[in-house]
């Protein structure tokens, strides 16, 4: 296996990234040229990841020693590396840096949209039939454990082109969960009652969104819909956040199966990187892969 040498710190690798990369031989180096060329001089083939804004300087230096490094060093830019090894798109730290492929990102073509809708109905029709006893039992448990509130939870979420729609879920929290204002759910959140926690782990609370899919407001797979409150904040702080609204949101998505639950600005950025990868690299294979991973998460009770 080729050794991967990541040079620089333009993109800050998270602990989750490093965990996923642990199956490879990866060495992270600071922007020290002497240290880099000393590493590249060691025997064996290597992948050099240019995680720096000084990439042209290094490329020029490599060309000067082409006789030494030719056929031994495969060079990848940080955006190429993230897509190839972590299935996510690179997003810059601020709005100054422009990423051409993200600037040019578009939604589905007419054919892709048709395929998406066919796949939506192939999934939601049998799922809606199979979920009837689950919904009945869940309704019973919700009224038993939290009788004051409704069974169904309705909330406006942001969808295609930034337009809001009413999203449906089974209620998993106490009725006055946001009396002090909007906030993300946390692990062992005291606002979540017992059956609500089970529903969230098994993603049962998402079942009513089948109706959103049938109405054409959502797909089965896509970026998870967020509230306007959070979207307006993230768009000011995270470059390319609005690009996730190029397509309709989904009940499940690539970010949900690739990244653990989080409730910080950095978590939102990390999830966006996966969402943009999904939009950029959409394919039927990607759809099937996401469905398969979602099933595994449900079976392992790893939902948020």
C-alpha cells in the first residue's frame, strides 16, 4: 500500500477524518520543505497530498528533482484527496477562496430527477405499508409517555431553492422542548422521552416524511432539511452552504450515513462537505450505497 504524505494544514482534518483514514498509511507534515523532501526521499511509492496554499512552490521544487521523484510520487491536491479517500468535498475556511467545481455545481438534470422520483416511489410504497404497525405502536407509546402533546410533530424546514415547507415527524420530545428558543438536540437530551429516544435511534420518527416524499417536497435521499433559523446562520458562516438547496432534501442522506451526529458549526460544515459530494457525484450506485448504509445504521441503532 502506498504511503500517504499530507503536507500542510490548509484543511484541518477532524478526528473523524483521521479515524476513517486509519486503514491507510498516512503521515501528516507541517509546511516544512526540508521535512517534506526528507520524507519523499525514503524508499517506496508515495501519494503526496498538497494541503497548502503554497502548492505551486512545491510543484516547482519537485520538477527540479524530477529524476529522483518521477514514477515514485503521485501528487493530489487536497480537494482531490478528500473526494477520493473520504467521499467529501473540500470547503474553504472563508469566503475569499473560490472553488470552481462548487461554483459550477447544479441540481439534477431532467433524467436524473425522473430516476430519483421512480426510486422514491419504489421505496416509499412498500415502506408505508410495512410501517403501519410501527406507526400505530409509536402513537400509543407517545401518548402514554408524553400525553400533553400531539403525536405528529410539524415544523417548517428549508427545501429546494431555499423555499420552506412543512416537514412531518413523530414527536420525540416533550411539548415545550424549545420554550427557551431553538437549539440542537444533544446526546442524552433530557427533552427526549424514553420511546422518543428509541424512535430517534431507529429513525422511526422520520417515517411520516414519507408523506413529504409523496407530495414532492422531499426525496428519500438528499441533504437533511434544516430550519430557517439555522440555515440563515450557517449561510453567513459556511461557504457554499446554500448549494445544498440545489436539490430537494431527503429522509436520509450521504452526510447522515458518513458523519456522526453533531450540534456545532463545525459539524454543520462537515456534513455540508458530504452533502456537496453527493450532489456533485450523484449516481444510482451512490443512491444504493446510501440506502444500504442507512439500513446498517438502523440495525445497529446508531441513529441520532
